[in-house]
C-alpha cells in the first residue's frame, strides 16, 4: 500500500483502472495522475 498525504480540501482522488487521478472538485480538471500505482 502506498502512503499519500491527504488531498487539499478543493481536490479529490479517484481510482481509474490502476491509476490514481487527482481532480479539482469545482471544475473536474485533472491535476495529476499517478500511473500504475495499483498494479501488483
């Protein structure tokens, strides 16, 4: 398991396939993508 700091209050993380995507809540704009994080 990975340890990430909590997201800022105006963002949210979502899991898409094996990636973790950081989104801006108000606009839905993708701020960052951590690729293949959940691949075993």
